[in-house]
């Protein structure tokens, strides 16, 4: 992973919320403590001014994190815990506070970094915190007690940091797997309906209204008869075979998806009617020419019906494009199956009926 990726938080929105929460909570604690007890600032004007200045820094940090997380530079996110460490260090030294209450603020940068930043940055922040705590206790406490406090704080924060980093890594792996499962049909390996819809919306929204985009809907002919003849394993094998043929017929940049059951679809961004029709006809011929292998041996003859719709010729939005392609698919089935129909005509030439293919 490069330096730019290392500096990028795991999730900017989450990092912004967490960073703002820690910064604003810290500023609030400083303000309340200062108002409630003058001794909190060390009883000096310098302590009071420093405390209020550090509280203001934290407020600014929190507000900036919330206002525009997507526009902030990557270094900002690595700097959030460092600023909190510096604020805590300065306050502890100015107020000469090496108590547990003074050191506890050093836990916050570690918690933030371990959960929101990449592992290497999290470990760097942990080192910053340990060094800052060492400086505080060694300057303000007797050596024996300073070493004891430092060892306890360092050990505790190291364990917390390691556990949070590992938990966050595991969470990201699980989320990535869930996203993969939601994006890929487990049987055919094609994209899911959700992925197709997202790709279609992007294609329809990205370019000018005149930019052509084709939607091709595919239905396996007499699929119930396939299941009745060869069982569900045979039906699954037919779907896997048809999906592989469809993927092989599509050009680069197409989104090939399974909508559900025996319905497949192809989105062809930047593709006009002529190209979409040619792709659909090539697919129909390829399926007809290649019977599907069955799990128990032999082959099943398969044909498909296809409907094609193009934006803006047939519709300008996603719902309209689906409706137009579905109507064309229905026309293909009504005309005898094993053929392509174009939304709004003209119809593609009717396919010649296939020769019966023997099983086995």
C-alpha cells in the first residue's frame, strides 16, 4: 500500500464523526473543568490562557472535520490524533498535571487512530502517545513512579491498539465479502440486479441526454421444461452455460447480470441500436449452436429469447428502458421464441427453428 493510501482513513465519514466527537468532547471537558475549578489550570494566568487556547484548537478541529470531510487533504486525518496529543502534552506540562486525569486524554488519540486510520498510522500514533506520556511523567514525577506509570499506560494502550486494529481489519474483510456476495450471483458468477441498476443509473446520468445506452433482456426458452426433464441440477447447469455464452458475446465495458430465475440482462453503455441488435443476434445464434452440458452427462438443447431497448430511442429513464426491453422480450416469445425483438420495431429477422438435438 502506497503512502497516499496509508494516509487515507478507512472511512472518511466515520473518521470525521469520530474525530469531531473526540475534539469537541475534549474542548467541552476543558471548558467545564476550567470553570468548575481554577486549580485545574495550575492556578496561573498562563495555565488559564493555554487551556482556553487548546480548547479553541479542539473546537476548530472538530468543526473542520464535520464541515467538509471529502475535501480535506489526507494529511488532515493523520494530523487529528497528533493535534490531540500535542494539546494534551502542552496542557499537562503547563498545568504540571501528571495525574491519571491528565494522562487519560492520551487514550483518545489511540482509540481514534486504531479504529479510523490504517494500521501503520495507528501504530505511529501509539508511539507518539507513549513518548508524550513518557515526557510528562518523567518531567513531573519521581523516577520510580514515573517508570511505573509509563509502563502501565504503554502496556494498556498497546493492547487496546492491537485489539482495535485487528477487529477493524476483520470488520473490513467481512464487509468486503458481503459486498462481493451482494454484487455477484453465486450460481452464474454474473453481476446481480443491484449492480446492473447502479451501472444503468450511472450510464443514464453521466452523459448528455443524447448518449445512447442499450439494455438487452434475455429469457431461457421453456426453462420449466428443462427443470422438469433434467431436474434442478440440470436447470442450474443450463443457466451457468447460457451465462458463460452471454458473457463471451459481450464487448468490454458491458455489465452482464442475472436478474433472477432464468432472466439475464446486459447493459451496453454508449451502444446504439445497430450494435446492440448485432450482439443480441450473435448471442441467440451462439446459444442455439452450443447445447448445454448436463451434470450427469449428455447435453440439453437450449434457445433464448431476447428483447432490446435503447436510450433515448425507446426511453429516457431506467424504468422506461426496462419496460421497453421487457415488451420486446415478450414479443420475441410470442413470435415463437429463439429470436431477437427490438423495442418499437423494426423486428429482427425470425430465427430458423433449430434442429432437434439428441440428449447424450
